[in-house]
């Protein structure tokens, strides 16, 4: 489990999300784009224009589960996702200046 990103290398447009199952989430993202059914319509439009070769599907960070009984990773995944969103926003700001 962890945080992933789907990014168009030509435009820089990306989505970042957390998942309990990273391989399944990345497969779902790719399948939705290939089947013209992705919920992010702007990203879908870019996929149609640029194709698979312009996209990168990457794991940004992972979260190791604890042995704690009843552990629910939801809050930890949310925090990890927010950390990456902030980090990536800062990188974009640095590149723009």
C-alpha cells in the first residue's frame, strides 16, 4: 500500500492517489485510460491524443502495515498522500520560478 502517480510526460498533468493495493490501483488506472473510461476527463483526453507512451505509472511511496491488531491504514495513507501532494506542489513552484 502507498501512494502512486499517473503522469503525462508531455504536459506534466498528473493524478496522485493512495491505495491499499498499489499494483491493482495502477492496473485499474491504465485499464480505465485504455478503455476510454477514466474519471479524470482531462487526463483521458490527453491519453487519447498522446497515447500510452506519453504516460508514466509510478509508485511514489509505500506504507508498511503494522502488526497491530485491527490496524486501519486509512489515516496513514491520507497523511502520506497529502505529504506527496504538498511535496509535488513545492517542486512545481520551484520549477516555475
